[in-house]
C-alpha cells in the first residue's frame, strides 16, 4: 500500500501528547542518561507504587499505533502494522530466549525490529504484523511458533511501552522507520482497552 509504518512517541505520561516517533526521537530516548538512571532505579525498586511513580517520568512508545490528533486512545488510533510480544518473569534469562528466537527468525518469515529486556527481567519484542491479521492473532501465532508465553493483555492499539536504555537492547533494526506497513486488519480485540501499561 506504500504507506510507511508509523507509531507514536510520548515524552512522558505526565505530558501525554502523542507525536510521530521518528528515528531521531527514538534514539534520543534510549540514549538519554536520565532514562538509563531511571530504569536502573526501577529495576531494583521493590515497592510497586514507587516503581509506578518512576515510570511516569519515562518516555513512552506506542508501537501498535499512531495518534494523528495527539491524543492516545483506541478510538483515535491508526494501526502501525506492528505488534508487541511481552514475556513477563521468564524462567530463563531474557537474552537466552531472544537467542533461541533469533536463530529461527529467517525460517519463520517474521520480522523483529526491536528486542530488549525489561526492568523486571522480561523480554519485549516489536514485530511486523502478517498481512490481514489482527494483533492478538499475530501474538498467538508467534508465541506458538517459538514456544513462549506472551502476556495476552498487550493487544489493544493504545497500549504503550516505557523506554529502556540502549544497554537493555538485544536487537534494533531501524528499518522500522522506513519499511512500508503490512495490510492491517483491525479486529475487535485491537480496540479493547486492557489493563495497565507496560514497563
């Protein structure tokens, strides 16, 4: 369809204006010293309320969609062509899970643009959707193929992910900013509000 993948960036939850996430904005966020310091604090903080307060100061990526009117919400969302995989509290190190997945990617036909560890030691992937498939169906298929357990709350278009520093990244393919988007099927699941945002 010729349209490029587009997702949104929010400076932080306290200033929730959604703007287009360019490569420069993305790189600036993951390379910011303040982001590294905040995420390191979150990683060792055992108090949930305190962790949630710290997260509010982090930049946010809305990988599932863009919001042309600047307001993050499922009604305003324009699908990006991407979906998130979140493996929370895995039994093995996130890097080992990513190594296993990356070894099978070429054969599988999936394209993973971003893979990083989360502050809690989980794994987050940002993946290109298959033509004509909704977010939840892509997540289910990908998880099944690679034998991982995805958090099934991360399926709505307005879902957001808090930034982590570059040292948390296993993989970053910046063609996410230049590739054309797949044909996106917007399903009922994509528009359902789910639980809290992700770290």
